């Protein structure tokens, strides 16, 4: 079995040592230039126009057809560079990608938090770092490539120019990538943050050369993972709260790290704990929403204690 895990398949039976992969990536990131230049004006105008064009295609249903017919494949070629060239797995084509997505989905059925030990950071991480969670990478890449980058249009007007944006629990960082791709004129600085799991490994790899993007590897054993003296103008926390082992601590951390007039972009799914949804995410939901209600003014959406909340945008009160 040891031989199988380390060198044999590297196709639908990949085993990764996530800790070692992040350590290797940290060495590469340590050589990354710290400061970025403002984007080219003409490029920014063209990227906005292209984003509008794609949004129109999506609304008409044409963009989805391009993806499903494999006529738009940049997302796949990006993924292939990571999967094959960076991780050293066997070569794949787009048909293999969907085969592997289904194969790892079968393994994902057995993935679950050990809820009796949910506050144990090692066991919490182990639940997210197992082989079954490779499906999470494939599914995120596939889902976000089709639409999520365009979702930035739903809230970009609430993000001011020259802002520092934190995408918390970012997975493959679709919001950061979308803002970079279509809204360079806003001259934003980014920090992406997540626990050390494979989707975040992909996000850091994909954004490695972008001088405007920094990253924070979240440690579940720490109450507040965010740098003490750093504040953000915007915090994005989408499809995250229901998974957290400490959602109250996280939202309280947001309060202390948002600038005056800062914006929180979030949602919160209501459901029973199970799979990778945590007990704390279920039980602390109402208290988290009460904290947000007391400290924020809702600009879009509404606080809903009874039902799952979709995209909600709230501005911190500073009185």
C-alpha cells in the first residue's frame, strides 16, 4: 500500500502530503516580489468590456454551452498545469478531468468531520486533507470556471478603489480572481486565506506570480489568524460560516480587522451538521447573525434567522 500511495497510480488514486506541499509552496512564495504596479489602463478597459460580454453570454445561456461542449477550455489548461506539471501527476485531457471528478466524488461520500472531536484542530484538518477532498478541488475548479468569476458584478460597486480585500475561506479564490480579471481599474490589494487543503494549494499556485496577492494559511488551533495590525476595507466570506469550528470567533475577528466603513460580503447556509458542515456552524448561526446585526448596516440582502441566507452585503457601524 505504501508503494501504491507514493508512486503507482497518480491518476485516480493520488495521495498528497498536504503539509509537505504547503511547505514547498511557502519556499516558492518567499521569493515572490512584495509590491505590485498599477494595471495598464487600456487593459483594464478591455477586461471590463470582456467581462460584460461574458456576463451577457451567460445570461443568454451561451456561455454554459461553450463550457459543456468543451469549446472554452482555458480553465482546464490552467488546472492541467497545476495537476500535471506542478504536482507531477499523470497527463490528463478534459475527458479525464470529468472522469476524475466523478471518481473522486465517490471517495468524497465518506468524507466527514469527526463531530465529537470538532474542536480538535488536528482532526478537523485531517477531515479536510484526506484523499476524498481531492473532489473538492475538481468540483470547485469546474463550478467556479463557469460562473463565479462573473459573480463579482453583483457586489463590485460596494468595493472602493484602492481597497484591501480579504477573501476568507477562499477555496480556489474565485472572487479574488474575478476582481483581478475584470476590475483591475480599482487598483485593489488582496489577501486570500484558508486552512491548508488542496483547493487553497491550487489558489496560491495560480496567483503566485501576482504581486498584489498575499496569502494566510489559517490554523484552526488559533483564535485569530489575521495579522494583528492589518485592517481590510472589504472581507468576503462566502460558503464558509457553516463549515467553521469557531464561527463566533471568526466574525468577532472580522469586527476588529475591518476599516472604518468597511464592508462584509457573506452568506450563511442553514442546515444540519454533517459531512463537512460543523456542529458549531449550525449551533452558533443565530449568535453570529446577531453579532452582524448589532455591528453592521445591511446594504444588500437581509439578516434571516430562519432560513439560509444568500449573498448579503453589510457595512460596519462606526458609531
